[in-house]
C-alpha cells in the first residue's frame, strides 16, 4: 500500500533525541520528502513493523504521528505549489 507519514515531535529536553530516533526509523522504510514527511510503498507487515518501532519512541500526549494510506500511487495526485522536488520518484 502507498503511505504518507507525518509526525510532530514536541521539542523539549528529550524531544531532539525522540526526533532523531523517529526520523531514522521512518527513513528505513520510507522516502523522506520534507521535514517530518515521508512517503512510499509498504507491505502490511512492513507497516506493522514501522508502527511498532516508532511507538517505542513517541511520547503519549506530547508527540503525534499520522499515516495516510492509499492503494498505490496511481490513486494519488501530487502537486507542487512552489518548489518541485520529487524525491520519491523511482526509476526502474
């Protein structure tokens, strides 16, 4: 399935460490496209692994993560408003 993952980490005394750990976990599975935004194709198992991994770091009541799911990229239209930089494009 095609995913867009967005997270928001509260930057307090422990926030920067949480941010680095969540970023590294997401980068293992998805393509980093902008600040705290990732996208890519994952299997159901990979999605479960990613969610389990980032749950270890996200703090209840302080941090958030939203995952938008779609069947695949052909059902999503991407529009760049100012700067076009398509980091997720893959060549076969």
